[in-house]
């Protein structure tokens, strides 16, 4: 960690950055939203609020931590020399937001290491502008205001409420839903709420028991996964059917998800085969390049 980057300072800056993003979202909405769709996909919008939030966040980081690297959803990566990297999702849940729904969030994390995936997250904030709900990573766990939050660690797979996210590109989206067919009968319910970041915050608070995603982007999960782990949860990632699958939450539920969705080292709990019940049809194996999509074709 670079000189002067005390954990408390980084936590404070992550909260300030999230608040700056939230303020920019409110201002952009007040001016009237402009919306585009990446690749013309209806499920992958980007609005003027996304861009305004990211500009506000990156402007603050450039002033206070110009030596740090940054990875942001809309503008990509910039290098730094401090050994710290900020990972920014300026508005997660854009489709919800553009429809007037309240389930969207600003996500800010800072991690050690020069490359994405290196090191560990040392500060994180998830702020939901519509409700004011805010989780911050602390030395002793995850805090909602001044109150600690906790994962429902005793949750069992058969009674679990599990949220999920799938890719946007048609081929991967279809295959992810096929994989989840093997999960749905084994849990209390599956939910797709449209915001990975809000779901991860809900897991940290114990409102959901676990979350699973297929090919998540770093900005989707960096802050939220750190908060879940700080609140007593576990995280796991593995390969399945061409995906990187990520799950986090209650230990028993994450272990079961890994077993059902093809992690060979996992216990599927009820003896399901290692393919997790996914239907690997010829159609699923012959996606066109357009259907497979790109690294940017992920649920927003």
C-alpha cells in the first residue's frame, strides 16, 4: 500500500466518491436522461446518469489519489504507480434506473495489486441513491451506518433465497438460464433483481442467502463481494460450460451452488451430477460470435 494510504483514509474517500456519484445521478435525472444501448441490446442501456456519475467519481479520485490506478465500467482502465487500484461501477442496475425502479447502486472498491484480481480489497462502499442505504467496509466487518451487518451463515440450500445475474449476449444468456434450471428446484427461490451490486449488499445484510453470477465483470462484484466476506460470508469462483461462475454468501449455500453448477471440487449436497442439470444441447454449443458477445456484454 502506498505511503499515506491509511485504510481509514481510503474508506472515507470511497464513501465520498460514492456520494459524489449519487449526487451526479440525481442531477442527471433532473435534467432529463439520455439513453443509448450498447450493441443495440435492449437489456444493456447506458444513460447520461451513468456517465455523469463516473465523471464525478473519477474527478474526485484524480484530485485526491492521482497516483492510483483505476478500472471504471464506462471509461476502462488507467495505470497508476501506487500499488492501489480503484474499481468503479458508477451506476449498477441501469435498466432498473431507466424504468424508474429504485434498485440501483454506486459501487466503489480499492484493492492492492497492480493488476485486476491481484491483492485484496481494502476499502469499499455500496450506496443506493434511491433509498440512501449504504454499506461500508470497516476493519471489523461491514457497516450499515454505524451498525454491523451479518450474512445468514446458517442458511441451508433447500431453504435458501438466491439471487442471480446472467450475461446480456443472447447465447451466453440462454446457457446461463439453462444451467439455473438445475438449481431452481433445490432452493426456496431464485431471484433476478437487475442489480448485482444491490443483491450483494442484500446478501451482506442477510436479506438474501447467496448470489451467483456468470462471467461477472470486476466492477460488478469487487466492492460487494468484499462486503459479503467482511459480513461473514464466503466467495468462490470456478469454470463451468465456458463461464466463470462466481458465488458468494452463506457457506453451505455457496458449496451447494458450486456442486450443482459443475465445480468438480464441490459437494452438490443432493448427489446431482457435476454438470448441475444444465442442458448442454447442440444449440448451446454452437453459438455464433454475435450470440457469444464480448467482454462488455454483461448484465448492467
